[in-house]
């Protein structure tokens, strides 16, 4: 760990553990444990590199024997595209409570490739938050899932790694830091704040704790929809998709546990572009599914750092609400849309012809070679009046 990183870690520990005599004891104990882990990490560096797997994060590097490679914590890191609340059918504003927790989990990024994700509520992206214009929204954020045991060694390693604190910045909030300043939580802490949802739209939220780009690159993002007071038009299917860029030490597809590579992040050189957190997260049995004749609504966002060129091969966006501006008149009959980093769009179209449709980033190397590919399966009878071979 460099000198600046060490000072930052020490200041974070002090700032979160200085509320009384008992907390001073905890502060001293944490500092001693952090020092011990640093010493242990230095000892690891003397072991032959052929017997090591390297785990790197934002501020330090841990060298771990292959025999102690991180175990998988979560069998499925990606959030299903249909995992979102239904449309709001009430006409009065109310108080809406949203409970979130942070979790760092090792999961499969693709077959035989694992990665440590940083998440809200154990999935990438975080939960889809749905409120109504005029609602008062209470955000409750806990560092770690309530009731989940964490060993002292794990907690200390967590602090040394530079992600001792997490927070949340919601782009729908009108207020300093989007809520981040009021939700900075350390180990096993919980904080909350409230805001009034005054602007309807589709917005991104993400972690804003130091080093914020690292937290976001590891999966700490999601989406919040503020429905207009009059509601949205009725559709048959809604889906939630977020693209993220991931920065691993190994190249795309390289097997084994892949550590985060901050140098690649700073160079803006991701190895993976992924929908909902992993390769093929929204394909096969987890594909988006609809039937011929159904009206489909997509909420699509970019959680991390590089804009997307979002396209669905074989259909046209009948209505496109750019930049999350869902009360503006939509663009009509659009083929591809650019979604800025930290932004979102709403897309509506009708499923007209049965078949398999591919969701892609139309910078196609990202789709074909780096993972930004998903499937939409439309079931139903053929429509030769719209699409057929020539005999």
C-alpha cells in the first residue's frame, strides 16, 4: 500500500470509530489488525510467483496462494431482466422505504472465470427502485447483510483493500452528493436519508465512496425510476438491463480467479463489456421472453464508465426516451441509441415476428469478443406477411 493510501485508510478508520471510550478501543484494535495484515501480505510476496494467484484492488495488492483462491460466494451474480417492481397504480404520494445492503462476493463471470464483485443486495445491477413523482423516498443503506457473519480477518482484509466504506449517490436526488454524504457506512453500520422525488425520469445510482471509479467498476450501480404522477402507459412486458465495463488482470476468457486491475481502469481499457454483470447473463434460460403482439418496455442503462451503442438486431425502437427523459416526446423508429455513462433510456416497441433477437453494443467487438450480448426470445406463429424467404 502506498503512503497516501495508508493515510486514507487510517483516517477512515479514525473517522468511523471515534464516538466514545469503547470505540477508541475498537479503533486501536482495528489499527493493530490492519498493521498485522500488511505484515502478512509482505510475507506472502516472498513466496514463488508460480505458487501464487494475485489479488489486486484499488489501493493494495494481496498475493494469495493458489490453494487459498477465493471460494465462490454466490451461484448467480446477475439480476434477471424481469426482476423489477410492477408499474405503480396509486394516485397519491406516499413514503417509500428502500432497504439496501452492500456485499462483496466472488462469483462466476463466465465458465471457469471468477471475480470479486462489489454489489448492492448481492446482484449486478442493484435492485430496480420504483417510485412515483411526489413520493418521499427513504433510503436505508447497510454495510454488509444483516445477520451475515464476517470473520475478524475478513473484515480487516476488507479495510486494507480500500473498500472500508460504501455509500449511494442517486441521480434522481436533488441535494448534495445525491445522498452519498449522508450514507457513508463502515463495517456493519447502517445509515439512512430521505428525499422527495420531484423529477420524473429514469436515473442511475451508484456508490460514491473513495475510490468511486473502482466501486462502480466492480458492480456497484443500479437504476431508479420516478414515474410521472399520471403514470406510464400500459405495456405487456418490462425488462431491466444495465451494461457495465469490467477490468480484470487476465484477458477476456482467461481462466481462474481474475483480480481487478486498476491500471486498466485508469487507461479505460476493460476486458469485459457485460449486460447484468456476467457473460450470457441474459441468454438461454435467462433470456428476455415475450410473445408476438405484446408491447415491450425496456429500461436500459450504463452503470459504469464507457458509453454504450445499444441496438437490438431485427427490430426498431418504436419509441425512444433519450437520457431517461420520459416526459419528453419520444423519438420514433430509432435503430441504435447511445447511452452515456451514468445514464439510462426507456425504449418501447411491439413484438411482431417470432424469433431470437440479439441485444448488443453495436461497437460489435464488445458484443462478439467481450460479452455485451443478450437474447430476446419472441414466441408465436410465423408472420410471412412481414418476414419470409423468397421461394
